[in-house]
């Protein structure tokens, strides 16, 4: 797949994420998918493997977010197997605190599958909002 097809894949995935539907994201992850969260938060590290992403990262977020996690895309930039997605969240914690982070995701797509992503975000917001959020 080329840059155009990779970009289209991420556009389809994020169209669903904006509605709170993470199924296309999960379905397109390779088994050895790696999600790296940058910064200094409780989640900042590399999650190696689809299972670790779903259990350790997504599971922890689902325990704190009310309803389905929504991420709304703003811009897509593609170059070869890399697709950059600027996005913003539209979420609330279970205790009602807004959690509307801004993101820059750098995805790598190989052979039509998501192989890795590096996530950049407002880490102060993560630490502030989730520090007081009970699990």
C-alpha cells in the first residue's frame, strides 16, 4: 500500500473513532502492534503487542472514561508507510470532568496493517485529570 491508501485507511478508522467506535482500529492492528505514549504520565511507555494495548492501555482508559472514548481527527498527513493524524478528544471522566486532550499520532502502516503508533499529547492534562480520578 502507498501513502494514499495508508492515509485512507487511517481516515476510515478515525471517522469511526470520532463516533466512539474503536472496532476498526482494533481490527487493523497487527498482532505485534506497538503503541508508544510519550511524556511523563502513568501511561507513558511502549505497549508491545495488540493484547498489551487492549488490556493495559485501553483497559485503563475505559476504567476512567464515561461511555465510549471519542477521538476526532483534524488533519492527516501521509508519507510512505507513515500517516500523521492530528486529533482532539471529546470525553468526560466517570466523575464528570472534561478530558478533551489534543493529540498528534504518528502511525506506521505495513502490508495494510497498523504496525506502530507514537502518541504525543498534553501530558499535564493527563496528569491533572486522572490524578484525582478513582479507578
